[in-house]
């Protein structure tokens, strides 16, 4: 069992090797003619320029936080914080570089049909997927082994948690910054290009087209990658932190049956999450080889090919987890029936899948809700907007119901696993079950992110086909590939959302334990008092500080949403002005005169500057607010975290699903329903889609990270709150 | 001090007498020419028909609930429940009858200028205001005196709580049903009349015009009245219930220094809220006589006249409360420094006022937010909608910050009042302070509702002027009066929202005490255990049942909002179809041929039937969900109530302010900004306004009642949850 961290580290390295293999694979393919290479390089240049500037800004933040951690917590913590941040940034950078290489190559391959193009797009995405998973797990295992095993630091587990905070910091800024960039460019390109100038989407004359394509990469690829890096790392960290703080494990203490090293004791609890991560990584690697499109060009066959990788990886993860729970942990003394943990993990997986399906139901045009929005577009934009809002809100009810079932099953599984043992009796078992359920959802991150990153690559490939003025048949192929990506992305979305809630819940509980641990070292509470059930943290809702915290917590997600929506609005406004200016001032641009090119670089620069400026306040809020509340009252902070988690979860689901539903209602109408493109219902649907843009691509996805950043900040600084 | 309930009862009767006096006053005025009388009677007929049907439906619900209460709780409880429901309905009926008499009379008086019309509109509203306040307080005092003083029932205080539930039931259905009616009619009238047929607002040719005017009365008058009836009654009940359950008072037990009758003991705690209510009622009566417009027709003078009544009432209430706290309660043994209570009450009043001002800031066109929305309308409906959403969300932050300050001040005042006494030490004092702060906001309900109900009367008067085709100068006068109403309504809104949160908080705490009391009678916990701080209710957020409850609680307001938005959509759709049909089938209607009248009654009937059908599910939800959760797990119910309170408060503020801001942005543009009426920005603003209609007039205001209904249902059925 001692080998598990090394196995996990090894599997992470294997994942990175696979990413390297796919990279050479993609690189070998031809990027097409000069025009295509030019466009690809423009997009690549823009994306890299954005990332470079973003990382410059964010590194300032990272330095400040690292100093804070070094001063208030420990130097080692500051070190692992920086490691987490750097690896997350690196994964995003690598993934995006390859994604911006794969786009033109997919376009070129699309000339020979979808069965040639699909593997390139998938492998381009897989570089991202396995970079994210490999760096996240590899870095975490390295930090774990160093801090806990090698150095045997007394605060080794706190230091591991800092790694998660590093990843979360990058994720939040990437999601917010990338989300603002992509929507500003999108809105700018659409509004002036399509609506005012009357030229088609992705037209080379439109100065914002390149920026729009850059946005797909920085938002949907780099942002999403950083998001899943932190979700994945967080899901593995949560049960480790929970165990360590709840049982007050101290890696530097001597070993023994109940101590850290004893194989029958707490050690199994630390190893189980790593084991699931290891199984998931191996399964993902195996699964990724099953994405083969064969010779069929039928869209259902292609969709099956794409789903095959994920399905196989999940199946293998389930089998491996169940087997491992029995064989590897079967005789661990700390468990009564380790099979219970398999219930938690598999339950988590199933609920994550169901959350994805629920999102698909509310946002896909194959089902009633989106059709109802399309229908309401007959009576104008107001009814379209209202229907989208009510559908988004109803989807909250469905998702919370599923989540509550998931929590219930995971808790029950955990309870079962510990049975009548000491840990089972005090309720620790259930929450441990909840923590490992989140890993169940994210164990297959490698392949899930691959499929997710495939989408924007196919999307970009279509853009290049259009801008390079290739034969329309090429665009048709890329459009078909793009459409496949939309349904597969729903699964990843469900996992991201569900795991965020479960991980935050486990981290919240760890926060409680961490405070007690800190209070004990600080002499504010004795071991005997703790054993008697006393606690330094009062979480009774009936107490006014906790309730005030709940109110403030429920408010913050609204404020965050407002700030990010406004940020998109302001950035888009600047972009609109610039595109208008170019059409006005560059002679012959609108008419498409030979040799007249728009100044795309300027549009990219505008989106970059605006989005980076706008990401500061909402991003900083997530770190500053919990710290301020924590130093005033830890009880209020407890209420605050709980309030923001439940309200933020609801608001995130509402915004993501309402936005997705509007988007697809518009596409449904563009497909010919209710009068098709250019009709009044279409115009109404475009309004809904525009309202939904910042909902689904900026505020909604960033909300999940916000919740975790706030919890993990509180967890990392717990000892400072207590002792200062 | 024993006289206080009788004084309060007496002041309530005086309020009712004042209502009767104003009634005769209004009745004496001339309702104008035949056409005006016809219109007035049509509106009156429609409104009464709606109320009659609504009450028929609701009485079915009341009977079911009464049986449930009789079986599960007590026959007396069922009786007071029915009393609460009947009085609330009665207040709504009386108020609405007079409001629908006052409209034409205001129009007629407007021929002689605003200084003649203002008193009539105000007195019409004052009948509503003092009916609401008089019936609510009078009924409550009667029930109190009967159950507690005369019968000395052992469960006398629980029975008093049932009175509040009766009022809440009616309020919820009135708000939801009335809200759906008014918006369905409004949207139907606007969309087909103004947009499709191109005829002005309130045009007699429009079949939905009468229904629209009926809607103003059933939604803004009867619905608002029932809302404030329950808020007011609830705010007085909350501290009484809190005291009774916390101190386990039993009116049937023998008297004594620490018992019920002892003037130095708990008795003062029961009397203080009634004393504030008494002072507030007397102050309101005095204040109402200061609404005199004099001879000036200047709009600022008129506004001053209207505000004068409220300001005087509030000033007197503050003075009376401070004086009472010192002189009357100064030597009550239970208090250390009764002045602390004055801080709570006055603090509540000020925060309520500030909440109103905050709502005004975010929704009035004198300030930046609304101007920003108007500016965004330049770039189309999507940006208009997004800006309204972000402004609504930012306003949540402002309101929660104010509320938290209010809770803090009230809590601190309560703490101060009890000081080092036994009650001060265990934290009861603070929450008692919060409970009485809510009364501070609502003590002047009589005059506040008068001013609030004045608005729709002036609005209706304008409608009648238009439909009766009077001289445009009359319409100008009524428009000026209407505009005054909008600013004064903001204060009432702030009080309603703030007191809802404070009352729900106090009731929530009472719920905890009530469960313990029930568990003790049931033998599940002993007096000694309770005294040692044990409790039957676990409210620790760290426990999974409580957290699951929080998640479910955060979800319910979203579901409720979705259901009510959809209900408005469906009802409006039926109305639109009907208006279109009439324009199509009734020959000469659109052209306005002499003698051709629309079938207004049919439109009223459609709105009535649709809104009553649609109110069932959201209304029932509020009662059924907490009961189901409560019978499964009281801990989860505790979390559920807290989660729904904090999230529902945020969502209610968001919806109300976003809706109000869109409405006024549209009016601002209609006033000539950004191209004025008929311009593209105006069309975009109309979209925003239509999205906001169900936000501000249906879902938003109903949300506040939802929160209290759920808490009070839990409180009333607490003993059943414990013993079944």
C-alpha cells in the first residue's frame, strides 16, 4: 500500500508521456496552405500574447499570496503554493499551444472527411487533457511525498493544501480573465460584423474574427484546463486534508499502529484517494486509445467513437475501484466494510453523470426546454429571455435534487465503510465518503478534458476554413465535428459542477478540523476538550454570527456575478468601438478589396488588456473577503462559506444552464425552426443568446471555482485566524 | 402595564374608526359623469369578481389547513388560524372596495387640480392602510387576550402563532394570484394594444384595459394589503412567540415573580412589542391628518404633503418608544437597561428606511444605475437586460450589507437591554432585540400602507381619465399624482423587505425553542438536559443533514421564482390570444366605431381563471415542502429554513430592484432621453421592462412572504414534527 503514491506519480508521468506522444502525432500532420498557416499563427500569437500577459499579472498576485503564506503559515507552504500555481499555468500553456496547432491541421484533414479530422482534433485536445491530469496529479504526489514522506514536516498536510490553493488561484483568474476575453471578442465580432456590417461569421474582413478565435482558446481551452486542474487536484486533496486534520495526523510523529505509518490505521485513508486517482489515470490512458473513428463518416458512428474513450475509462475506473476497495483495503483495520467506499466513488460517478445529463436535458435542442424557448421567441425577445430564466431556475431544482441524492449516497457509503469502528461512530466516515465521491467524478479527468478541449479545436478549425475561404464542404465537416463536441462537453460540465460542491463540502469540514488543530497548538483548547466534543468553531445556525455569515455568503455570488457580467459588458463595448472604427477608417475593408486586411492584432490587444484589467476585482474578492471575515470572526466565516456554497452552486447552475439553453435555442432556430435565420424569432433568440453569453462562459463557470477558492483560502489560513 | 394589550386593541379600533371616517369622506365626493361611473363600476365589478373567486379557492385551502392544525396541533389553533385568514381577507376586501371607489372620484377632483385630488386618493388609500393595521393588530390582541388572558390555555402562545399563519396563507395566495393577474393583464394590454394595434395605453378600445386596471387593484392594493397585514402581524407575533417559547411560558400556570403574570418578569417582554405597536398605531392616526395639500399645486409641495404623514408618524413612534422604554419598562426586573430596546427599535426603523433608500437609488431615474440601463439600451435589448441583471445583483450586496448592520445594531441593543441578567447571559437578549427591530419598521403600517395604496388609486384615476376621454389636463394632474406615489412606495418596500428578514430570523429562533418545548412535553428531553444547554434540534452546519437542508433551502426560492415567472407567461399568453381575437372578430373595434365596445368582462374572467389556477402550485409548495422535510428530519428543516431565508432574501431583492430599474429606465427614455418614445433604445427598454414585470410584481414580492410562510408553518407544526 506504501507504493500507491509512487504508482500514482508513475501514472501521472505516463499521462504526460502520452501527451508528448499525441503532440508529435499532431505536429506531423500538415497545417495546410499558406493562408491557413498564417491564420493559425495569428491565432497562436494572440493566444500566447494573452497568456503571457495574464501570467505576468497573475504572478504578481501569486508573489503577494506566497509572501502572505510564508509569513502567516510557513515557508514550505509558500513553496508548494507556487508549485501548484506554476504547474497549473504550465498545463494551460502546453494545452493551448497544441490546441492552436491542431486547429489548422484539423481543417486540412477535414478535406479528406470527418474520419481523418476527428483523430487530429481529439489528439490535440488530449494533449491538454493529459497535461492537466498529469501535471496536477504528478505535482501533487511529488509535493505529498516530499513534504510528508521525505521531510516528514509537522505541518506537512497543511503544506499539501497550499498546493491546491496555488492551482485554485490560477484557475480563478484564468476562468474570469479568459471568460471576459472570449465573450468580449465574441460579442464584438457578432454585433458589428454580423448585425451591423452584415457579413457572415468568421469572415476574414471582420477585425474581431481572429480575436474571437483566440478567445475560444484562452477561454474554452486554457480557462477550462486550469479549472479542471484545480478541480482534480482539489478532489484528491480534500479527503487527504480531511483525514489529516480530523485525525490530527502529524507526519513527523513516530510511527505506530494508530499513527501515520501503521498500514491498518489512518494510512489507508490517505492512500485510498490516491489509489482511485491512479486507477482513473491508467483507465484514461487506456480509454484514449479507443477514440478511433474507423472509416465511417456517419455522425452517429463519430459520436460513438468520441464517447467510447470516456465510457471505457469510466468502466475501468469503476471496476478498478471496487476491486481495490476489496483486495487492497479489505484488511485495513480502520474500515469495517471497505466496499462502502466503492459505493461512494461509484455513486459520485453516477451522480456526476446524471448532473451532466440534466444539464444536457435543459440545454440541448433535442428536448422540451430549448424548444420552449424557441417557441417563446415567436412573441419577441422579452418572452425569450423570461423563458430562459425560468428554465435555468427550474434546472437548479433538478441539479440540487441530484446533488442531494449524491451526497446522501456518498455519505451512506462512507458510513457503511467505517461501520462501528471509532471513526464510523463519530460521523467522520460519511464525510470521508463525500470527499472520495468527488474523486469518482474526476478520476477520468485525462480523457474527459481531452474530449472537452476537442470542441474548441473543431470550432477553430471551422473558423480557419471560413477565413481561408476553403470549399464549403470543409466547413460542413468541421461543423459536424463541432456539433459532436457540444454533447460530450455536457458530461464534463456535470462532473465539474458536482465535484465542486462535494469537494467544497469536504474542504469545509476540513476547515473545521483545521481550526481545532490550530487552536490546540495555540493552547486555546485542550486535547481533552476536543475529545469531549468541544470545538473552537461554532457552526450553530441559531447563533447570530453564523447567521450573519450565511447572509453575507449568500450575497457574495450575486456580487461576483454582477461584477463579471459588467466586466464583459465593458470589454465588449471597447471591442465594438474598435471594430466600428476599423470599418470606418480602413478604406476598402468592408468591401473586401484585395490586399486590404483588418488590424486583428489591435483587437486582440484590446480584448487582452480589457479582460486582464477586469479580472482583478472579482478575482481578488474571492481571496480578500474570506480572509477579512476570518480575522474578524471564524464563526461568521463558517456561515459565510456554507452560505456562499449553497447559493453559489444554485446561481452557477442557473447561469450555466440558462445560457446554454439560449445558445441552443438560437442554433435550433438557425437550423430552420420558427422561420430560421433572419426571421423575427431568430432576432429574439439572438437577444437571449447574447444575454446568456456572460452567463454560461464567464460568471457561471467561474462561480464553481470561486466557491472552492474561498473554502481553500480559509483552510490554508485557518491557523492564522486562530492565533492572530 | 397590564393595560397595554387593551390599549393596543383600543388603538386598533380607533384605526378602524378612522378608516370608516375616511370611507364616508371618500364616498361623499362626486364620481363624475356617467362614463366615469360606468368605468369605475366595471373595474369594481372585475376586482370583486376576482376577489370572490380567489377567496373561494383559498377558503378550500384554509379549511384543509385548519383541519390539519386541529388534528395535529389543537382546535383553538385551527380557530385562530381561520380568524387570521378571515381578517386578512376582510382587510383586503374593504381596502379594495374603497380603492375602486376612490379612483373615479380622484379623476373628478383632478379637474380642479392636484390639491383637490390628492386628499381623495390618499384617503382612499388610508381606508386600506388603517383597515390592514386595525384588523391585524385588533385581531391579534383579541386572540392574545382570549387565549392567554381569558382562557389561560396551556398552549396559548402556540395558538397566537396560528393567527399569524392564517394571515400568511392569505398573503401568499393574494400576492401570487394578484401578481399573476396584474401582469397577465398588463402584458396582454401592452403587447397587443400598444405594440400590435398601435393604440395608446388605457385606450377604451383595448379589451384588456379594464382588466389592466382591475389588476392594479387586486395586485397592488389587495395583494400589497394582505402582504403588509401578515408582515405587521408577524412582526408583533415574533417577539411574543420568541419570549414564550424561549422561556417556556405557560399562561395556565400559576402566577409569580418569574412566571407569566409577574410584572418584573417575562411579562414585560410580552408587553413591550405590543406597546411599540400601540405607539405606532396612535402615531399613524395622528400622522394621517397631516397629509393636507393646501392650495399649492407645486409638485414638491405635494410630495412634502404626502411624506409629511409618514415622517410625523415615524418621529412620534421613535419618541414614544424611547420614552416608553425608560418610563414604563425602566423598573422591570428582567431588563438591565431597557434603553437598549429603544436602540433596537430605532435601529430597525433607520435600517428599514435605508433599505428603502437603497431600493430607490437602484430603481429611480434620478440616480446612476437606471441611467446606465437607459444608456445600454442604445446597444439593444440584450445589453439592456444584462445591465438590469447586474444592477439588481449589485443591489443585493448593498441590501445585505444594510441588513447585516441592522441585525448587528438590533442584536447589540437587545444585548444591552438585558445586560448581565440571566436572559442577557444566554444570548436571548440579542435575538429579542432583532425581533422588536422588525416592529420598529412596521409600527407605522397604518400610514405607510395608506401612502402605498395611494399609488394605484392615482394610477387608476389616470386610466379612467383616458378611457372617459376627458380633457388631457386631467390626465396630466393624475400623472403628477402617480409619479409622487412611486417615490413614497420605496419606503414601504424597504420596510417590508427588511422586516421580513428580521421577523423570519426571530421566528426561526422561536422554532428552535418550540421544538425543545415540544420534545420536553413528549419526554424526549428533560428539563435538566435543556437547562444544561442540550437541544433536540441540531443546527450545526457541519452535520450533513443540516447542510443538505441548506442546499434544498437555497434551491427552493429559485424553483418558486421559475414557477411564478412561467405562470405569468402562460396567463399573459391567454390574454394576448383573447385580445387578438376580439380585435379580429369584433367588427369596428379597432377603428373605434361609435357604440362598439370590447368584451372587457371576458378579459377579466380569463385573467382571473388563469391566475387562480396558476397560484395553486407555488402557493402549496410553501406549505408542503417544509412539512415534508420536517416530518423526515427536523435538523434538515432547520438548515432548509436558514438556506431559503438567506438565498430567498437575496433573490427577492435582485428581482424587485432589477424589475424596478428596467421599468424606470423605460419611463426615463419615454421622458425624452436617448431618442424618446418609439426610438430603438425605447424598444430595447420595453424589452427590459417586460422581463422585469414578473420580477418586480409577482416573484419578487411573493418571495418575502414565502420565507415567512415556511418559517411560521414550521413553527406551528413544531410539536407535530417532534411527537410523530
